[in-house]
């Protein structure tokens, strides 16, 4: 007997043989027992999980000589023919090879004939998503109402490509990936059948590499058996298939954690010289870092890690935190995507390992935020250098502010260097009023600059009725006159100019200030015309002043034209053109006998459209004078662009005019006929030409 691969030799023959698909098997068995057999089934799921095998088992269960039964005998001639694929009534069709509508028409003709020697004629269409859209449409009527002796079984790995019309006509069963433990158990049974000794670690690696596909696991198992000489070990798999192994990965990642870039590059070179491919090395490193991340988060399940957690380096786990391991994993995942377009995949790999050598210094955004929050708490709880004060007032409601004590965990010992640093940033002494303040205010942390404009103290002697020496005690800067003349204020002498423009000063005599008047009188010099002097006037040596101020109407000037200037002005023909027609004297009679002018009608329509449909107003304004004849409004527009604009809103405008006139009104709009002079080609300005050339446009309307 010829050699038979493990995947074919161990193909499930009964529902009980299905691995990891207990829900599907139990549902089909119960439907067969109760006699509720559907006319179409849709089996979906990843590759190698048992879809085609389930279709064959269902075909045997329906056509078995002892059936229909949920447990076919697999001994009768019909069951054996279905197992071998030689049954005339169980037709397996490859959807990828029979995609046209002609193949579906052949099926529609065949279903009319009853089965030859079976109970049901069953069509198994694998990879049904490969059918064309016309083929699916041709199949709809057949699978919705097939003959009672026909059953359709569809299998696909891409459910999203199957039309919803097909899904709605079928009973759908979703197949799941097989767990690693079940795959490992089946591999151990297959090794025992072949009298081959296999280590658990080797079988576990094969099960993980199959990614839940039983067929992939059996295929890889056959490949490993071919070079294992009767004993499957992980070391043989690692050496023959070019794997890195956990021990080698521990060695290179420990060097990365220690920051030894030279050792890392040398180890990497030895791996590549040993025949390990760059893609395989990247994949193994990603698996290794994923396992470290799971261990760091408390996951020690061997099925997820791929190995026992004791085999992973404790030095690497201690050197890197979860965020740094996560960052390292993202580097290798991105590296696998980048190497296909890289100049040199080896350079990319060396760069990735070089980055891992300083990954211990990596700080994530979360850690930065925590540091900022800690600094904020430290600054918020620190004692201010000089607390600010604010006395309560009778007319102002002050909000009490709480001064937080400095937390014990952020308290720092005061050294001589710290004291000097705080004194260097301490704000200068303002005056006695600020120094004598006692009420609490918002704390200012030590070492931070302070804005003097935020200080708003009040004098202590205000309640006693004494005169306040500072008229701006409640905020704001002093006027320029007082700031300059205050000789006792050294800061003002340093920060402000000593000489100001005399035009900005208002001279008040000392007698006026000391008088008992409520408002001191001020003498303002005026000109001969009675206006105050303009400070911006030039000196008389250059040009005499006009004596104009901004307190009254301006005097006559050459800038303002007089009536004599308009006497020589002659109106041109273009100036007589009105942009909007008035038609005040053009009257017409509405349906109810009311006499109104066309101008009134036009204005009323425009006012109503501004409320109901503002986009129709520009179209209305494009029209020239209206001439109303019975139920027709004749008017013109300047160009085709305006005509198209009006036609878009013509129905709205006609409806509003009809409501005002009391009868159905229609518009007859035409393009105004131009004179020969107007039809002459006009030379466009160079700016317009430039824009037209850039945007490749066309001038459709406008005046030059």
C-alpha cells in the first residue's frame, strides 16, 4: 500500500471524530435525529479545521444504509464510496475552478434527476466564495426551493465574500481554531501510531506553529518525522529548521539589557552565519518578547508562553519593565513590516537590536505624565517665599483660598545652596504697604518668579479715614506724569524714560488742585478758531496749523469737494445705467383687482425669498426689467451663466409671484441681445489670464 500522509490518514470519519468542533457536531446530530434536515448548509471557518470533513460525514450520515443516522457505519458500500470520493450521488465541486454561470447551469439541470443509488443527491462546493456574481445569482432559486432529494453543502474560508442572499438561504455553522493542547494530544497519538518517540517540548512547538489548524499540524509533523530518525526532539527541530531557541534568545537579550552593543552585534552575526534567516529571527524575537510581556503581567500559562516561564531569563525580566518590553515588541513587529522594502534587511535588524541596548532609558508618555503630576503636587504644596495678603471688603465677596501643607513625601531638607537659590528668585520688596500685609492668599512655590501685577494689597489706614498716599492702590500702573516725577521710586526711574512728550501732559496749577472744588479746573489753550490745539500740528516755521480738533465738525478743506466741484461734472451714458430696475410707474392689476407697481411686486418677492429661500435672491436680482402680459413675466439676463442660475430657482420664484398675483404666473427669461459693439472680443487683463492658465479655467461671466 502506498504512503498516506497523516492529514489524510487521520481525517475524521464520524461526528465524534471532529476535534474542537463539538457545537457543530452536536447540532448536526440532533437535526438528523429529529428528521429536520435542511436543504442547504454553509460551513465557514479558518483553514484546516474540518469543514470539508464535516461535509463528507454529513453526506454519509444522510445516505448510509442504516440511516439517516447521526452515527454512520462507515462499512457499507455507500459510506466507503463517499470516503473514497467515488460516489456518483455525492458531487464535490471546487468553487475556485468552476466560477462561471455555465457551471451553475449544469448543476441546475442535474438536480432534476433523482439520485442513482443513494437517498440524497448532495453537492459539496468548496471555496464557494470564489464563484462569480452571475453564478451566485443563478444559484439563488435552486438552493431556495430545490427538489426534496437534493442537499447543498457550501464551505468557505472567507465568509465576507459570500452574498447575503446566499447566507439567508443556508444554515450557517462557524468552525473555530483548535486549541494547542488538543493539537498536541492528536500529534502524540499520531506519533504513537507510527511507533515514533516524541518529546513534549517538540510536539508543543509543532502545535504552536500550526496556529490552530489541524491539517497544518499534521503536515509539519510529517516533515519533522522525516529528519528525526524515530525520535523527535526540540534540539533537532531547532538545528534542522534554523530556529534560534530560547537559550540563544536569552543570551542576546541579556546582552541588550546590559547595554553591551558590541556583544549583541557579535551574537547576531553568529546567528546569521549559522544559517538562521532574518525573517525567522525576527519572528522568534517577537515571540520571545511577547512571552516576556505576558510573564511581566502575571500570565504563566504554558500554552500561551510556548515554554515554561522558568526557561526565560530572569535578568531580562528584572532589567526591563512592562512598558519597555511592550516598546521592544512594537519595534520588532514594525521591523517585520519594513524589511520587505528595506535597502538591507540585515541593517534593519542590527539597528533594532542597537535600539534595544538603550531601551532601559525609554520613558513612556504615561511615565512623563506621572512625573508632571508629582511635580505639580510638589509645587502646589510648597510654602511661598512671601505670602500675599488681601483685606476683606464690604462690597466685594472674597473666596476663601486654602493653603495646602507640603506633603511629607515631597519635603526636602533645606541646605545652604537651596536657601541661596530661593533668595535669588525671591521677589523684590515693593513698599511698606505690601510688607505689612497679613491676610492669606494663593501660595507661590519657592523658586518660582512672581508677577507684581497680580499683587493687589490695600492700605491698613484705609479704615481710619486717612488720606491714601497711593491713588492707584487697588491695581493698575501709575500715570506717566507721576511715575516720572516720583523721585523716591527707584524702580520707576530705571524702567521709565525721564522725558516725555510735552503734548501728553495736562498742566494743572497747584492752586486748582489745593482748592475746594470737587473737580479742579484746567486751562486748555485754544486756537483763534476756538478749537483746542492739535498736538500733531507742525511748527509755524514749517506750515501753519489748521486749528482742527476732534471735538467739533471739521473746517472746510481741499479734501472735501464743494458744490462748485460738481458743476462741471457731466454724467456719462454708463453712469445712467441702473443696476436694479425700479419700474415704479409700471402698474398692473392682480387677480383680485388690486393695482400695484412692478417695483412693489419685485420688492415683495425679494423680501419673502430672503426669509424662505435666500439662495433664490441672487437669481432674482440677475433679471432685468419685468414686462407682465396676462400670466407671463417677460425679462432678460446678461449671459448664459445667469440664465442657468435663474432656472435652478425658477420654480420657487414663480410660486411666490403667483401667490402675490393671485393666479398662476410663469417666467419667460431670455438672454439679452447684445449690440455689435458689445460683441467685440475684450482683451482680458494679464492677472485674469494668469489665473485662467493656472487653474485651466474659462471666463463664463463678468465685466472687464
